[in-house]
């Protein structure tokens, strides 16, 4: 009924098990690609913030804010989009499910990878 559809988190269009498996696979792929995109974006933000911290020490800026934003739009956004559209890995469905309240998308592993990569 329409009431059940409004209350549901997921609405199945057919009763095939393969549709459920495909939906789970797409959810895992989206989660994994979002994690990769966030890790890349975090990794590139610290070097962009360092000149602003150096300005506090009296060192003049090499680029102004609009130039930094132009570089950011020209480089970081396209790479983050490329990470978001990566194809699935072969062992995607072999992994255990991620518990949403215990394992966050931005967790310690992502932060260590992002900031340790620099």
C-alpha cells in the first residue's frame, strides 16, 4: 500500500533476490567510493592551509584566496569526482557488512591514510 511505501526505507520494484544483492552491492560501492573521495580531499587540504598558518608567523602569502580557490576547483574537484565513480573491486561483496553506528565513513583509518599520505 501507499502507507507502507511512505514508511519504508527501501522500496523493492520486484521480488527477485538478485535485485536485493545488486542494491547492497551498489550501497557498498557508494560507501567505499565516498570514503576514497573524502580521504583524497582531506589529504589535499592541509597543504593548502599551511600558507595561511605561515602568514600568522609573518611570512607573506604567495597566492591570494581567489587563486587558491581557482586551483582547488581546477584540480581537486575533478579528482574527487573520479574517485566517486570508480568501478567496484572484486572482493566488494566478500567483506563483512559495515555497522553504521560503529564504523563511520570518516574513521581513524581514513584520517591516518589521508594525513599520513602527505
